[in-house]
C-alpha cells in the first residue's frame, strides 16, 4: 500500500547507499593514490639526480638539470648517498659572507634536515650522516671525556641526496658559486667500519 | 545478481572519482598559476603565498605527491622561505601584456631574490638573459627602497623580463631569514606590493 511520494522516497532510499558507497570508494582510492604516488613516481628528484650523479661524491648540476621552481640565482650541486654502504661524511670550508645552503633529502624527496653556512663554526662544517644503528656504533667508539666535533644527522631512509646551493650575487659570479660547491667534500666515512 | 551488479557499479564510479580527484590535485597542481594542488599549510601575505611546511619533515601528502611527479626540490625551512605570486596586489592575474612594479617592504633576510618563472616553474626565454634579481645587485633609493619593473619590453632601472604572450609567476625567496622561526606570522605589510602600471 504505497503512496505516490513513497515511490520517490523509496528510490532515494535505495540510491542513497549506492551514492554513499561511491563516495567512500572514491575517498579511499584518492587517499591511497596520493600516498602511493611518491613511492611509484619515476620522475621524482631522486630518480632525476641518480641518473646524472654517481653516489658519494659532489656533482655539480648542469644548467637545466635542476627541478622546477629552482632559483636561477643559485648554483646547485648534490651528493647522493646510500647508507647501506656506510655513513656519509661531509666537510666544508666556507667562504665568508657567501650564502651556501644545505638540504638533506630522503629517498622520496622529503627534507629531513636543512641549514645554511651560518651554522658553521669558524668557517668549517663537519657532518656525519648515518642511520640510528650506525650512530649507536659511532657513539660506542667515542672517547668518553670529549664531545664529538662533528654534527651527526640521522637519515630516515637509507638512500637519499644532499643538495648544495650557492648564491651567485650577480649573474657574472655563477662560476665562483659553482667553484664553492665543487670545493665541498662528500664521501663514505673512512673512520667508520661498515 | 543485482547486488553484485550494484557493487561493481559502486566500485567503478568510486575508482573513477578517486583517480579523477588525484589527477586534479597532482597534474593540474603542476601549474602553480591555477592555485590547486598545494592546498595545505599555505601562508598568504598580500599577493604572495608561501608553503613553509614543504621544506620540513611535516610536508603534507599532497605536496609530496606533487613533488614526486614534477621532481621539485623545495628549499628547507631553515635555509629560507619561498613565496609565489600569480596576481598583482589587487588580485588581478598576471598578464604579460601588462607592466608591473614590485616595490615596498621586504622582510629582514641576509639575501633575497626575485625571479620570474613559467607557471610550471621553468625559466622564461629572455633576451636580457636575466631571470631574476638578487638583493645584492638591485638599485636602491635614498631610503634603501627598491623598485623592480616586470615587463615584456625593456625598462630603465631594474628590469625583470617576462616573455611576451606567455604566462608567468613571480617567486620571492628570503634566505637566512628570522622569519623561518615563525613563517605564519608574515603579513602583507612586510612584503613587497605588486602594482599593475599599464597594459598594451
């Protein structure tokens, strides 16, 4: 014994769970793909930089090899790392008043540490990039009565890269900015036994 | 039977909508002129928008997906701050047929740069071979103020060239700035204004 409006009501009543179902599935698919994309991407910064740079050495990025939205006033270099082969040692003697930027990127592009030349003590930087387990080993070997002289940074992923960017204060100084990056040292740490 | 059919329809429509939403956020998000994609953690100050969290461990999943697709490497928050403008101070979208001046206040920073890029973040073709200015090279007036002219045709003074007939965005970067400690405190008053001067 259905009334007229009951029929319309019934149709909506039957469609409602279907619409709700569609939205729930859409939401799940959307969230899953957004979270999966960084893991599936083949054109991300790590893939692009791996193609042009061997690991554990400073490589200057040629013009146009950087990503989108790079500052054209910055010279860029990188050091790709694979901590499975051991901790990474980074040393720099910095030019006073010349801007140098350091950013540490994990395998999927996320920045886990960044600093500028301002953080240097007496114009020098000494950094050790390692995993939590490697840090335990290093700390076990530390002399007990003195503070470590290097800055120790724990990486969230085994692979990743360090980006060095140096400002050319005017376009004519790009070569000097590149030379400042080329003068950095980056490599597997010789003091640490893997 | 009908039940199974309903489930398949729901799954297919849901899949389509979900993938569509991801495509919209990630692919269209590559065009920074559209204002989609980077939606979380934005700080707005006049015509400028910054996404300080993209340079930290706390970058949001949308930003990560976006950067995984276009290979962008943002600067870390402790290195500095980036701001993007895609419209003038009156919220009129940039047009390369118009002239603009960028002047006024600038937050305290050891260095800053202003550059013009395509909405996809690529350098624009420029006869002047200049894609940006650094704080060290600009002309200053008696009060230390600056005035950068953004135009497709040559202008006296500090001329930042954009390409005729091509869309562009402006990027302002502040390096080694105290603002990094509190990026969400930035207001229009401390940032340069972008005035539209005239159109051809």
